[in-house]
């Protein structure tokens, strides 16, 4: 009879709470940072070595906007210092290596922060890594096919009656590489803001209320990406960054709602409640 009472009063087992995140000391974090940084630098080194084999065709490809804007520059770019040519060669190899190493770098970054995430949050790696890489490539494509040709054409043909366009390899390649790389990095802003909101670090309201500061920051970033002082290039750079900021607010709102729902579900499953 007692067994029957125990069966009748048996309460179904509650779902097991999610496993707590692992606790790591400061030394553990530093050691993990060293490991992930070593892998990222190794990937960059291997990618740069591969870039050495493709530097010459890459240089010829990067020359296309210049040749299209300045037909008389078919002879090539100038070098004013003995080491300028080889410095430009290494810079192009490093850019190519960075693009090749980006998947490994992003994945190592995820592995570095993953010990502080729950098992449910760790599943977002399948969204985070491909999204970051896709936005990086999208930013590079936008910079190369839209921004760079417009900027080079404007600068190369500015006051042709007064100035003769004969750029050096170091200045031209540095200008193009800075534009392409940093705009690619900037295009990752929406997905980064989404995951920060998903983890409860930032909210869409904060991003929306601070839009004035964001415009100033975007203007400064555009000035850094485009070292020239002409307004056309700067506005062409600011326009996609402003659109990306609006997208960041929208995605942060989605991430914030998901975070709030997960917190509400956790509180419902908490036995202390």
C-alpha cells in the first residue's frame, strides 16, 4: 500500500538545468589566449607563404582600377626607394594571407570565448563563423568593385590640367589594401552586434539612443579607411557603414528578444523560483 502511495505522489522529474560554464583562472585565460593566438598566427604565416606564389598576378589585378583611370600609366607604378618594390610585394602577400587565414582566425576567436558560454550558446558557432566570413567577403567585394574604382578615378583625374598622375607603388597599393581590408572588417558589425545582444552584453535601445555618437564614430572610421581628404571617397565609405549600423540595430533587437526569452525560460526552470 505504501508503494502505491509513493507511486501516486511521485512527481515527474524536472528537466535538468543547463550545465554551468566552466570556471577558468586568469592564468588559464592567458594560456588559452596564447594557444589560440599561436594557431591564428600560424594560419596567417602559411597564408602569407601561399601569397608569395600569387603576388605578381595579384599586383597586376590590383593595378586594374589605376590603369582604367590613367591609360598612360601602362608602364606601371613608380618606385622611389630601393626597397619599395619588395615592400609592396610583401604587403600584397600579407593581404592575401590574411584573407586565406580569416576562417582559422575567426574559429580560433570562437574557441577562445567558448569556455565562457553555455552548451546552448556554443551551438551558435554554426551561424557565427559562416556569417562573419560571408560579411567579410561581402565587404571586400563592395570595396573592390564599387568603392575603389570610384575613388581611384576621382583622385587620378582631379585637375588634370594642373597635376600629372604618376603614383608610386607603395602609396597606391597601401591605399587600395587599406580600403579593401578595413571595409571587409567593418561589414562584420551587424553579426557582431547581434551576438553581443544575444549574450546580453548590449541592447538595441543603447545602439538607437547613441546614433549621434555612432555617426561621429563612422565618420572617423571612414577617414581612417580612406586616408584621402576628398569628400566623395569619404561619403562613399560612410554610406554602407551607416546602413550597416541600422542593420546592427535591427539584428540587435532580434538577439535581445532571444536573450530575454532564454532568460525567462531559465527562470521558469529554476527550482528556487
